[in-house]
C-alpha cells in the first residue's frame, strides 16, 4: 500500500497524521483526505473505521461517502453494527448516497439476518439503486415486525415498479397498523401508473391518518385519474388543510371544469399556502367562471398568493384567446 503514497507529499503528511496520538488530529486528517484522495487511497479511510474514538470513525464514515469502492462499502456495512449510535448513523447516511447499481450485490447478502436499524439502512441504500435483485428481499421484509423496516421495503418495491408487488402494496395500504407504512404503500402505488390502483388510492383518501389522505390525494393527481374527481372535490372539505391543498393541486392537474366552484370556495381560507395552491389549480383549469373570484384576490396580503392569482388570470386569458 505504501507505493500508492510515496510520490504525493500531501497524502504522506495526512497518512502520518492519521497515526497521531491526538484523536482530533486524526479526525481532521480524514476530513482533508476526503477532499484530496482518489479511490486508490480508500484503504487509508477504511483503516480509520477501526479507530478507538467514535468521532474519528464518524469522520471516516462520512469520508467514504465521496467514494464507492467495494472495500469502502464493506467497511460501511460493518459500521452499521458499531456500538456508537452516531457512528451507525454516519455509516447509514453514506450508504444512502450510493449510485452504482452494482453496489446492490454487496448490500443484499446482509439484509436477512440484520437487526431493524441495519435492515432499514440497507433497504434505504437499495432504494435509489433500483436493482431488480432487491425485489425478493424487499418483499420478504414487508412482513417484518418493525414498521420502519416495512416502510423502507415498500419504498424499494415502489421504485422497482414491478406489477408483482401490487397485491402486497395494496394490502399494506389498506391494513397496516402503522400510518407511516400505509402512507409509503400509497406512495408506492403511485408508481404503478395505471387505473388498477384507483380503489386503493380512493380508500387512502378516507384513511384515519391525515398524512395518508394527503399522500392519496397527491398520487391521484400525479396519475391524473379522472374517475377520482368527485372524491377529490370531497377532499377539499377535509379537516386538515394539508389534505385540502393536495386535493386542490390534484384537481388542477385533472383540469376538469366541474371542480371550479368547489375550488373557488376555498379562496378565502386562512392558510396562505392553500390559497396559493387553489389559485394555481384554477389557472390550470383555465375556466372563465373563476375569473371574478380571482380578480377579487389580487390584493391578497400574501405576495406569493398575489403572484399565483396573476398567473391564473393570465392562463385564463390565454385559454380564451
């Protein structure tokens, strides 16, 4: 390994400081190394993963985020079992930033026997990699007793966009005991992009947790499912403004004139973000029927609302020719 460093004075200096008795010197050396090093210097960082001081191990885990070598990934996976919480968190964060699809093969063998924290970290790292080999481990993790594990497994399946996952996702969206899992399942169904998910999304609009209802409204708009029109209009009366906002946004994407009066009725809501979203939705629909109400909103106290109102009025004018 010494041949790698013999011609680089800066790396040689850092290597010397990595062996200093002062842990803060070692930590700063790692910080500098992450800016200067290339893949061939990763062994120096990996060696620091065994440092006796947690702060140094944390810095080493963060330093490895800049690289994606097999050796570095193996070291980060090992750190997920570290005794220190901050070290484990740092390793999980770095793994979450993996980009190379081939890296999935290094993560998958560790999932089945992992504890909840480690399993969540591995599944979260796999999500963005979208490796098809992740399908079976993620599907198995749907039955895990830990809600965070089930949520991450749902998200992996959503990103993979495999029709085989729809029955399990539909079941979790409707009946998982944890709202965070139901919300994730609703979001994953939104990746399906076909009308077969409509019943599940409509059921989500009636979920007891407002976060699930909010996600269902979002997905109905994303998929532009016109059969959901009346249900989204009803959601404009939800007890939570966040749900009303997403329903308004979804109706704007549907561009159905039948939603105009229900949207106009929300222009006097006290939440400025909601008024802004309603104005934008009315602009998308571009019905002259909304013009008088929008014109009355041109002096709204919120500048963002006024901007959205002007945009909506312009859109209606363009649509009228």
